[in-house]
């Protein structure tokens, strides 16, 4: 592998993130298993269990009996209807045959005609009687169906009332079951979250920070995502309340550490330029050079010729490098003692001859302060 410092820094960052994410993923998988096992110990309430505690079964059986009777009577009524239709058809045929028969007879054949007419009328009357009986029966069946329907409606109302009770008991049981599961999970996840926060605050400078960061990812996931599908309605309060507390806590922590950093920087700026120059680390110096920033006060050291000249004509508006920082007075560039080439003052070697650039300065400043 070629030694490319920029690439190495990027690769290091990427590998560290991969380590964090891989650890977080495995921790999440393990935690899900543990949480799943925790849940199995609790028994989820069943709707049927609560039905037995009420009269709903009894009413249901009674209602079924009523429904059965209704069905029986309806099938009886249908059979009756068939008979009724048959009788009506027979009567109609009988009447029409009688009509055509009588129209062909003469009044002179009176004695034999009389007997025949009486006979035929008798048949028709008896059929009519049967029809009337059938109709009466049908009406009575219809009445009893109506009665049973009203009864069934009442039974259904009783069943509904009982079921209301069942649902209420059931939903209470589900509520307390979910609360139990939620609290059990919270008992497991909350300490994990606290540990994650502690690591986030206290272990950021640690050489194993990528591993700690993996745990931090896991702890936040476990609390804010892992708990969600099992949160009973009021569980949302817990999550949001803790989310608010966390934002406040981490927010205050971040603001304070930022202010402490600024204060430290300001105090540093009170020191002599030589002392400050000594404290500048190489990677800071390198970054600062890349971004044309003063490595001590962080401000840009390039100046625009045009601005600096007060708008004089003939100025190109190009940027110029300054030897000293305009803001804090730190020496930024100086000549090499060996070859007099102008070098950035905070990297160790002269780019032209390779001699040490900073060494002398350090020795001088140590000599001055001592
Ligand atoms: Zn400066
Ligand atoms: Zn040199």
C-alpha cells in the first residue's frame, strides 16, 4: 500500500465508522433476542377468556335456538306456500273447466245437469276450504316468525351489552399487559441508554472510541427505535420526555464545552506568540496551511490586495500571503536559516533544503522564557 497521508486519514475514519456500525448492528441483534425472550414470559390476554366471565355464552346459545326455530318455521311456511299454490292452480283449472262445460249444456237437460253442477261445486268448495286453511296457517306462521324475530333482537341486545363488558375488561387487561412489557423493556433499555450517554460524553477522546461509538449508536437505537413498536399509548410520553431531557442535557453539555474551548483559546491567545507557536501541533499546522488559516487564532491570513490598497487603481485583486497573522500576531512564514527560502513556520522542515525550520525558534523561545 502506498503511503498517502490524506488517504490514510480518510481510510482510518471509514474503518472506524465501519467498526462502530458493525458493533452496533450485532448489539442490536443481540438486544432484540433478549427483549424477545423477556416478552415471552408474559402471557398476552385473550378475548375469549373474558367471555367466560360473563353471560354472553348463555345468551348466545339462547339466541341460536331462536334462530333455529325461525329457520324451521320459514321452511314450514315455504312448504305450505307450495301446497297453497298447487291448490290455487287446481281451483283455477276446475273453475275454467266448469265454465266451458256449463256453456255447452242446455237448460232442457235440467235434472242430470243439476246433479253434475252440485258435484262440481262441491269439489270447488272443498278446494277453496283447503286454500283458506292453508292461508290461515301461513298467516299464523308469519306471526310467529315476527314474534321470534323480536325475541332474537332482544337476545342480541343482551349479547351486545355483555360484549361491551367483555371488551372493556379485555382492553384493560391488554393495557396492563403492554405496560408490564414496556416497563420490563425499559428496565433493560434505560441503563443501556445511560451507559451510551456516559460513553458519548466521557469516552470521545479514548483510543477505542470507535467501539464506544458503536455502543452509543446501539443505545440510542434501542431506546428511540427498538422500544417504539411496543410502546403503549402513554409510552410515547416517556420517549418524548426522555428525548427532551436528552436534548437539553446534551445541548447544555455541547454549549458549555464549546464555550470552554473558546475560553481556552482566548486564554491561549494571551500568551506570547513564541509560546503559542510552540504549542501548535503538526496536524493542526498542516490543516491550517491547507485552509490558509492562522494555526493559533484560526482566522484567514490571506489578504486581498485590492481591499488592502483602499481601492487604488492598477490593483489586481489577487490574494497575498502575510508573514504575520493580522489578528493575533503569530509568525506564519519565515526564512530558512540555511538557505533563506521563505517557509511556512509551523512545519518542521524547509521545503527547499530540508533543514529544520522550527527547531531554532523553539530553542530560542525556551531560552527566552527560561
Ligand atoms: Zn492568528
Ligand atoms: Zn532551507
